[in-house]
C-alpha cells in the first residue's frame, strides 16, 4: 500500500492512496454487499469509488478487510457523484468491544 499525499480538508487530515484499496460496503442488516475502492480516508470520513450503481441507503458499513477479524466503520452517505461517494463516519458507539476486552471475557468462560 502506497500513500501518495496527505492533505487537510474541513479540519481533518486526509490520506490519499496511490492505488485505491479494495473494500466493501454492506447494508446495516446484511442484506446486500458491494465491492468498491477506498480512494482517501480521514478520521472523520472517506471517499470511495463504487463498482456499480450508487447505494440507496444513507447508512451502511464500510468493511476494510475481506479476511480475518473484520475492520469496519458505520458510515453516513454525504454526497454521490457518479461512481464516487463521500461518507462521514458515524460517531456513536455501535456496540463493538475492544479486542482486549473480548479476550478477557473469553478467558472467563
């Protein structure tokens, strides 16, 4: 993975990838999933390129891994321009537990 630029937009540092990363977007209820590419990302949001038509839902998950433990962020769609989509990351805690806490709980059982 090669990072080519870091810039600031709307107060957050954005990282743009030389070769966009293959990621997925998935419905909150898991009924659909689409491949896409992560173009740039910050602490507060991301820009992705969809491989198909735009997502109709305003909230969905951005899955950053296709294997192993899932890494994901809950997203809110902010804008769509053709196959490009801008999202902001949901700030509320969605019930995920830190890995260290999961391990401690598993050892108690």
